[in-house]
C-alpha cells in the first residue's frame, strides 16, 4: 500500500532545484559543506541543555515502545 504524499517534501524539492539554478556555476568543496553542516550542529547540540536532550531521546523511545505494545495486543 502506498503511503500518503507529504506536500512539504514536494515544496522542499522544488526549493532545492530553484536554489541550484543560482548556484549552478559555483564550485563548492565537499569539506566545506561538511564543516558547514557539522559545526552549527555541534553548536546547537551544546546549546541545548542536557536535561532537554535526554528528554528528546527518551520521548522518542517511549513513543516507539508504546507503538510496539499496541501492535502486540
């Protein structure tokens, strides 16, 4: 069975193509892109209080465990 299409995903794809038209002639270094992603991610990770971070991970595990429990009943 097919899953429902997410309209946001379609717009993100369109936005990525639109952005690529402006960056067509630009040569980017893959290391630059990696650092451009990793450094802000680490800063964001440090910014979040660790108690909130623990809550984020445990909440996801709780949802997954509850769904598994519903499926086995």
